[in-house]
C-alpha cells in the first residue's frame, strides 16, 4: 500500500471523518454509561467496535486509494440520464 498525497482536501476530509468514527466508537466501547451486565452495555460495546472498524477503513481508504473522488464525492447527474 502506498500513501498518496494528491487531492489533499478530499483525503483530509476522509481522514477527519474516520477520526470522528474512531472517537465516537472508542467513547461508546470503553465508556458506556449503563450498569454492567445489562443488554444496553453489550449493544454500546459492539456499536463502538463497529464504529472503530469503520473509522479505520475510512482512514486507510482515504490515504491509499488512487482516486478519492470515487469514494467520498457523489458524481453529478447528467441531463437525459435518470439512472
């Protein structure tokens, strides 16, 4: 994997999104505010783990993909095409 440095606005935006997911996921996984043994705690922990994985994928994808426009930006609709 090669870290790419072009299109910094899109890459930094993707990294910030990934860091947001990591922050929210770590807070949810490691600091749940419910008593131990309740189903809410298990859900909070697994939600946190899921968000941590998504954040890591977003950061790695933002830094290594060749064209970040295909991941983070929606392509404009063209006249006459309604797909």
